[in-house]
């Protein structure tokens, strides 16, 4: 009997659903259409883009940084193999990637994100391939769907997010294997060492997962790694 009384008391004390919750549900439903719009825009502009490589890295490394020049060279050399270049469309390494594409012979794609501290797309993005996103997750889908490889230059949380997104999808076989390059051994070595000595050692990833990426400090080596991969594998859509 006491148990029933306690249940009745709890029900009497329960708060009703506030009005603003219902309003939030309506907002969430409408946001679905905004998300769909971003996918439709991205698919529409990129479905015939052809083979591309994503060049990712920090927005904070400007043209005076050695990695900027190396990213420009890497992107330009990739276009000589017939690849277009996809970046986040912003400054820093992203600008370097698009600059390399424009100085080469490839298409220059900018998947721009709406952020309070970033300006419009850099001037090296092709007008027809400039796409604005509000949602990071929709933007990451475009990075993976239309990329036949990744070159990750030194960067911050966003670069890590995109790098691990690619690794996770390959590890779980949601997409086929792609060539993924970490450029800058001094910068990335601490992360790679931690992955091997902690993650592999604890069994949270396998030793084979460490083969999902390649480390280099040379633009020619980075480009050759991607070239050699496609001497043995077919260029095809990811999903």
C-alpha cells in the first residue's frame, strides 16, 4: 500500500510538459528541412565533380607558415594526376589547398561552414563549387562522399574530427579503403605514438588500424602514396 501511495505522490509532483517544449519540437521538425536542403545543395553541385582529394588542416596557419607552402604544392601536384581538391573553403591550410588547385589544373571546391570567426570562402575556391553549410555533420558527409583520399596537414579539433571520421568509416567498413596521409611527422608523432602505445596496447583499436593512414613530410611522397594506391584500386564513389 505504501508503495502505491509513493507512486501516486510522484505522479502528482511530476511537472507537465512546458509550452516551450512543444515549440522546440516544431523547430526541430523544421530543421529537418534545412538539413535536407544542405544535402540537396551539396549533392547537386558535386555529383559530377569527378575524383577529388580532401586537403584539411588549420585555418590559423597563414602563408608565412612552411606547411602552407607544402599544402599548396601537394594540392597542385594532385591536380596533375587528375584530381580536384576539396577543402573547408576557409583561410590557412584550406586556402593553400584551393590555391594549389587553381595554380594546377584541378577543380577547387570549398565546403564552407557558417562560423562567427571565419570570413567568406577564400578567393581560390571555384564559384560553382562554393557550398555553404550550417551543420558540421552535413559538411563532413560531403568531404567523405566526394573524396578519393585525404591529406591532413597540422590542424586543430576540426582537422582531428575530419581525420577520425574517415578512419572510423573505413574501420567499420561503411566505406571502402581510401588513402589517408598525415603530413608533418613532427606535428603528428605525439598523436600516433599515443594511438599505438595506449589505444593499441589497451585493445581499443587493432594494430591493423594503424595502417589506415600514412605519415610523410614531403609533397611528392604524399602524392605518390595516393597515386600508388590507385594503381591497385579502382576510383569509384564512396557511397
